[in-house]
C-alpha cells in the first residue's frame, strides 16, 4: 500500500528556513551551484508571502463569531 504524503504550509516555510541556514553555513560552494537553489528559495518564499496575505485578507473579510451571533439581534 502506498503511503500518502502530505505537504503543508509550515513545511514550505521550514524549507525556506533550511535553505537560508544552509547558505549561511556555506553548504553551497560557488555561484553556479547556489543560483538554482536561491531561485527555488525565492519561489517558495513568494508562495509563503502570497499565502499569508490571502489568509490575512480572508480573516479581515470574514465575519467574527460575535458578528455571526449578533445577526438579526435587535438593539
């Protein structure tokens, strides 16, 4: 039986952090080696930022639990 693999938002954020740490520690030697890694890192980071903005926008546009409870309430 094949095990289903799950990738979540935090996994992507962790991958960006791992790439950053590896770069800081000098794990990649030479510009030709690090350039494709940084391209992938930038794509992952852009995805994280875009997703965070969408999540925040959704939270701001969604009614709160209190708003929902007060629907139809007479003041």
